[in-house]
């Protein structure tokens, strides 16, 4: 009895220890299972991936300019007179030779009658002088008059001829003046300004109507002296019209580079032309000309990969495990369908674009 009781006592002390160990094992297994259950599950999203690349891009200088008509005619008159009729209004489209303004011709018509009367008189004088000359030539042949008398008559005939020629020249001059009374457009285009009304007095050199050819517009800008040596006629530039929005950008070719600087601003005038078939460009609009003046290195990514949230711009960059990580970046200039990343991305990093569904942080990107 005594030996049996001694062997049972150690077993009774070990039982609690075994129970505690079993509980610890079950608890550890439960924690491992909880950790496994809490581990994130990355959703797989199909997307296109592209590597950011360091590429050579042009160094672009942005200069302000203005929109002007490719051709502009300020129409005036050479004659003084009352404006009888104005044939156009501002905004009218006219052709070359279209009548714009008519000056009253009352005074010239009266003078025209005087000129015609003078021509008739000169013709009568000439006819009489020619008859007299023919008669004296016969008499001189018959030795009935002297050589001096014949010469006097012939001189009178030449004077009569000169008188008729002068009268006819006066008529031609008057006809020219009459043509100036009907003021016509020297170019086809748009009437942008009209400064007279019927009844106004028109004076020589006074602007009456301004016509602009607006199918094509020229952009005039000024480039600084440190950049003028990098440009030449024939270079391609980009023209942006701020008032027309972001879609106003147009490529154009430099057609004029003035070699002398403006003494006040120390800038050089450059000029290009752009099509205006849609009529959206108007004279006087502010333009910005982007002029390439060199080259540099830049990290580029497709514009379609950029995510915009308010004022922020971001990219989903893939980590080593292929997981999408949203990274905010600072962008620079656009170059076609690619955009420059100034900060936040390095050469060779991979970005995701065109996903099957909107990406979220930690998505597993599967390349399509």
C-alpha cells in the first residue's frame, strides 16, 4: 500500500503541467491560423505595363506673342468729298474688288462737263489750224506766201494739237479721280472695322474700312537674345492660344526671324502662320509660342498612365512582387502621347496603365 501511494503522487503533480502544455500548443496553433487569416489577399488585375525611359527631349522656351491677320488692308481715299454710301458692315466677308464706300461725285461730274467742253473746243481749234496749214502749204508751193508765214501757221497747228492732247489728259485724270470715288477692297477677307457713315466728310489718307484676310493668321512673338542663335527659318514650333483652351495647340513652321533686336526690349521678332479655316482665331488674341532651343534628358511615361485626383498626379508603380503601389509624382511638359516626370519616378521603373478595373493599392498586376 505504501509503495503504490508513492508512485501515484508524482503523476498527480504532472497532470497540470501536461494540461498547460496542451493548452499552449492549441493557443499557438490558433494564433498561427489567425495570422494566416489576417494576411492580405492581393486581387489580380489585368493591365498593360510599360517601363519609364530616360529619353532625349527638346529644351523648349515659351514666349508670348499675338495673333494678327496674315494680310491686312486699311482702305482710305485719295479724294476729298462727302460719303454718299457705305456698302459694308463690320463682320461682312468681301471679295477683292468689292465696293466698300462711295464718295459723292457731284463736283467731279460738273468738272467733267467742263473738261468735255474744253476737249470739243480744242478739237475745233485743231481742225481750223489743220485747214489753215493745208492752205498755206499750197500757197507756199505756189510761192504766194513766205516761208515765215508758213512756219507761223504750222506752229499754230502744233499748238492746237498740244491743246487737244492736254484737254484729253485732263479727261483721263478726271476719270481716274472718278474711279477713286468708288472705293473697293484690295483683298478678299473680313471687314473688321468701319469708321465712316453716310454724310461724313472723307479726307485723303483717312482710314475708312479695315479688311483682314483671316483664312490664315500669323503669330508674332519675341524671343530673348540668349535663345535667338538656336532658331532658324524652317524650325517647327508649337502655338497655343490660351483663350481657346488646351486643344488649341498647333504645330507651325517659323517663316520669319528678324536679325536685329528691338533696342528697348532686347528681343528678336519671330513669326509663323497657322490655318484658321474654322475662324476661331481673332486678331489681337494672346498666343504662346513654344520654341525648341536645344536638347536634354527626361524620364517619360505614357500620358494614359497618369492618375489625376484633384491637383495631384500619380502613377501605379509595380514593386518587386508585381504589386501596384500608388506614387504621387510631379509632371513636366507633354511630348506627344508621353509626359515628362520631373520627380517621383526613376528610369527603368515599371508602371501600370489601362487596367481591367480601377487599381487599388496592393493589387497584383497581371500583364495582358
